[in-house]
C-alpha cells in the first residue's frame, strides 16, 4: 500500500496520553500523520465546542518525526481547527484514540473520543474512534494496535458509508485471548448516577459525579455483549439522530396545530 | 387537567436567560416545576459532563414561587444533579429551553439544550428541547409559549416512545405568521467552519470559531425545510446512534479477523 494518505490523529486524553502515541504508530503505516489533540484531558466533553473563549494551538515535539499540535479546546475543536487551520484541506482519514477506557453503549454520547470521530463523519471524512477497556495510564496497547491496523487497512480499501463513522472498542485482554471482531449495535445501557456530596473548607457543599453502569440490553448483538465475550466491538455510528420510526406517531401534533 | 406532574426545567443559556423564564411559565400550567439550570451560559456544550471538577449547586430566587437551583456544570450535569440530588425521584417531564437560537439539523449534536433532553430520554423520562430561532437576549417568546403549551399538552396525554425525546424549533415569526407544526427529520446540513485568527498582546495567535451553515439536504421533510416555510419543526430524536443499515457492510471485518 502506498503511503499517500493524509491522516489526522486526535483523542480526548490529551497529547500526553500513552494511547494517542500508540495510535500514531498505527497511523504512520498508512500515510502522513498530523496530530491535533487537546493540551489537557477532555474526557466526557461529548460534542462540546468552544464558542465563548478563543482557542490556542501550540506546536509540540512530543511526537517524533510527526507534525503535532496541542489545542486548548475540546476534541471537536481539535478536528475543526485541524481541518480549517492546520491542514488547510480535509484529511483522508481521522483516527481518534486510543482512549484509555471503554466507550461502548451510551458512553458514545459523553465521549470526546467518539465525538471527534462523529465530527469527522459530519465533514464527510472516514473516521474511526478507538477505545481500550483499560483506564490505566500505562495500559498495554499492543493488542489494540493490531486490531486498529486490521480495521484501518480495510476501511482504506472500501469506501465508508456516508454519514457514519466507526466506534471500535477493544477488550482488556491479551492478543491470544481476543476472539476476533464483532460488528454490533450500541447497547441500550445507562449510568445509574450518584453524586458524592462533600463539604468544602467553608462548609459549602460540592458534588462529584459517580455512578454505576448497568446493561439492561438483552440483545446478543450489542457492543457490550461482544466485549463481555472477548471480542473487539465495531459499531457503525451515525450523526443523524432522527427516530424515523417515531415520526408517524407524532404526526398527530400536526393535526392538533391545524385544529 | 390536574396539576400533578413533577416537571424539571433546564436550559443551556443559564438561569438568567429570558428563554428559561418563559418556559417555566409554560411548565407551571401542568404541574410542580423545579428548575436546575446552569449558572452561566453553556451553549455549545453538547453532551459534556463534568468529571474532572466538582459541581456546585446554589438555590436561586430568580424564579418566583418556584424551587430553582443554579448549577456550575453543563446542561447534562444539571439533569443528572436534578434527578439524583435535588428531586430524589425521576420527574414526569423534562423541558429544556427556550434556547435563544435555533437547534435544527446537525446543531442538535452541539446543543446543550438538546443534550439535556437526550439525557432525559436516556433516563426514560419524556423530554422536550425547545429552541426559538432568535438569538437576541430580548427575543419575543409568546408564539413559542403557545406552541410549547400545545406540544406539552399532547405529550402528557400520550406515552412517549422509548429512547426518544423531541427537538422542537420555533421560527422567528409572529403567531399569525406561523403556519403550524411539522414533524420532520433532522436535516443533513453542516457548518463550513472558519477560524478568525488574531494575535494577543504578546504576538501569540488565538482563534475564534466562526463559520457558515449550509443546508445541503434537498429532502422536503427536514426541520430546516419546515422552519424556512414558516412551520414549527418537531424532530423525534434518539440516543441510539447505531447506523443499523451499515452493519451488514462492515460484517466483512469479522471475516477478516478470523482469517
């Protein structure tokens, strides 16, 4: 394969995270890599963009032989700045990750990693978000790199469907334990949130978001099911949130308005 | 109708915005209202949650005869804090808005207003995001209130479909100019972003996100089409981002992994 692609790599754990360095190694096999990623952790930022503050962009030499920039904004800001300021043209591929921690199920909505990939899809660029189900800063990304290489290779071979990106999650298993890849749907799980209430030095309350994740989805084809059974999960993910199957039901609102 | 419902009202423009005060007036017709909304503007925050900082929650008397709290976090944080700390039970309805400015088309992804409603849907609570296509702080919300009342009335009458919320946009028109309600799909439009580059007092660059919105979607049933033609748009909006129609295509990744 010719090294001809222009590949943007970003993440939400910042330019300092081990995961993005591992993903850059994957990307370099396929073309010229440019990194534009947050200058500090931006986990949980979802599809946030920075509109009330200006953005800063600084060249960094954290990535050997690779043009790389640390951005003061969110992952979605990084994608926008990369396309419109750094690259001055749309890249051929956007890779976001490796996230330190799983982004399966409804976590896709909170995930800065996946929002960067979704933003890429909105720009019409083949985009993939990669997450490893291991939160540790020193996680082993070798199995993740193997599967990311496989998936990128195939995505570059065939055109990506319009309006979608891929959400790839890799279980925390060794290369021999991982059973393969499953193409899945996003599990309908959710966070049963709790807040830890504390008092500050003035006796004023503050809250830390915490909670427990519960999988209520009994379907066998979900990403959570695949991960639990030792597979890498791949969910084709779209930015069209229309619930087409509900349109008919709400048509009655139209009658109401004309009555 | 009995005043029996517990209704949470939130937004992304903060407790000080005219829009949320207008929406509280709508909500009060249907039950007990509690406000938990950001203490400062949180537009463009998408589905962001606050995980690296603690959250603050302060009672405010900005809303006459209404329990109201200003929260230091994002709109999604507000919904979570409301359910798990303030109300101690799930409300019967969540209303988010009125946003000062349209949240049609792909703006739904960036919108804090809509993310609050989507979070409500994830919690299994009937939720509606309302936006008026008028950015001005002093916008006239009377026509918006009329249509919101109509829509809330109907939503309370019939059960909402599982996994969805409604995205309602009201055009900037007088009550006599608005032609009615259209139930629509989310238009496939996007922002052609630009950044305005400036230099600070030290000669260092910074960037302001700006851009132009372009509607590339020729379908006649989109929210942008409805708004352009004088209708209130209602889009049933889901949090399941799975592109089900693309799953088959990517099944080849599974073969690849077993070869």
